[in-house]
C-alpha cells in the first residue's frame, strides 16, 4: 500500500513556501514608491539643507584662504623681526665688547695716572705769597704777540705827591724800594706768570725815553730762563724822570703787537710832537718849553694827541692803572683809548697783587 502521510507533508510545505513568497511580494509592493515623478516635501528640505551647507562651505573656504594669507604675512613679519632682533643682538654684543675694552683701557689709564709721577713745570716767576688768581676783574693775559709797556717815571715810586717828591730827591735804592714801584714789579710778575707759553713777549719801560729789555728781541713766554733774565733786568730799573708815553708807544709800534698791556699811574707829562704848531696846546706852556709844570687839562690834550700820533690801531689795549693824586681824568681817558679795541682799564685794590 502507498504511504499517504508523506504526500500530505509535501503539499503542506509547498503551500508554506508559496505563502511566504506571496507575503514577500506584497511587502515589496508596499515598500516600492509608486509616485516617483512627484517630489515630496522631505526631498525639498534636504535639497535646501544641501544648498546652505554648500554656501557655508564656500564661506568657510574663503575665511580659510584669508587666514592662510594672514598667517603667511605674519610669518614673514615674524621672520623679519627675528632677523632684525638677531642683527641688534649682534650689534649689542659688539657694543658690549667695545665697552669692556674701553673700561679696561680706562682702568689701565687710571692705574697709569695713579702710578706715574707728576711732572712739575718750573715756574720762572714764582710768587711765594699764594692765593693768586688767574683773572683780575675780567682781565685775562692772552695774545700771540704781547707787548708789556711799563711806566718807570718818578711818579711810579709812591702813591702821594709828597712821598714822590721825597723819593725823587733820594738815592736810587730808595727809589727802587718805593711801594708803588715794588707793586709794579709784582704786577709784571703776575702778568709774566700767566702769559700763554706759546705767546711771544716783549717788555718795554719808559720815562723820558723808552728802552726795550732782552736786547730788544722777542722772547717766548714758555722760555723759563729768558723770563728769569727778564725779571732780573727789571730789578735794575730805577723809576725816575717824566712820563713820555709817546716814546713808549713808538717803541711798541716797532713790534706789531697783537695785545698791549700798559702799567702806569696816570696821563703823560711830556711828548715829542711839535705842539707849538697845534692850536689846542697854545695854553700849555710846559709843552712849549716855557714852564716846568703841566695842568690836568694839558695832560688830557697831550694824551689824546699821543694816542692819535701812535700807530697801534690793530692792537688790543689793556691798562692797569695805579692812580696818582691830582689826575682825576686818567681813568676816563684811558677807557676811551682801550674800549674801542676790546680791551679793559682796571684800577686794582692796593693789596693786589
């Protein structure tokens, strides 16, 4: 007999398979989109999002490109700054090295100055009194060619007329010891000690005549032996006679001095011009050989004529005035002479120098 149970089982399985296949077809049919040609809302939204994202991407790309350029520019600037800093560091190192060298040189120089003996220059006209000053009320000894004109007349022995007359009738030693003459010699010493060493110097003294010391030759102020000889020669001068400034200025004119320093006590009392032919001197009997005394007015006229006849227009005039009694116009007249040349007139205190 045939086995009918096996046939029934086969039919059941086949039906199951067919049912599953049919279910799958139904499922696929449900999932498949039938309205493909019609866009839905979701697709539009997605397309809008994509467009916005694309725009943002482009903007971000532009920002990125800009930042990259800025970064590159900043990098170049940083590189330039680093190069400049490196150069400055090298320069600073050089300066520091130079500074160290200079400090070492300075230390050696200080040590050399400390250990080196001080070279003392011999002063040809030493003044043991001390307390001297290089300047006297603005007077400074200077000039390339300096002429020193010293009044050695009788009035240069003392400060008062009575004492001058006494010494005039005394011995030569008494005249040389007169207080004004000793002071005059000290003033000469003061000037000689302060004359620039590179300057040339000539010393002339005058009374009724004029004489040039050192045999009439220029000397260098830095020549100590010549200055000592000059001062010893000054010690031999005897102050006497009249005051003929004209002779002194004629002697000075021979040397073309750039600077003239005059030491005197007042206006002149004698001259060399032909005063008889000059109208202003008609009343000055002493200058005409008709008297032995001269008035203050005539001394002023004589001084002005003397200056006019001199040829010292290129010289700077400085006057050290040691006033004498009865000569009140001297300061004003000497100032009129010296001021236009840029020089000074000073009348120092009795205890100077």
